C-alpha cells in the first residue's frame, strides 16, 4: 500500500521511481528473526546492483 502512494506522487511530479519489496509472510518465527537482520543488507545490495546496471544504459 505504501508503494502505491509513492507511485502516485512520482507520477504527479513526472519522476521515475523504483520500489523493491520483500515478502516474509510465509516464514516461521525463527526464520523471520534470522532474516530480520540480514534482509535489509541483501535488499540494499540488490538495489545498488540494479542502479549500477541501469546507469550503464
């Protein structure tokens, strides 16, 4: 839902945007706790790689 509001504002201002989300609904409590600390790092790495590759074109 938050992504939709960001998209709407970017559309109104004719601004490009990229939203990367991760879904953790199917994780057990133990898996959630494990991923809670590592997932932001992984998401950040993916975003930076995407931006680096996007800027090459």
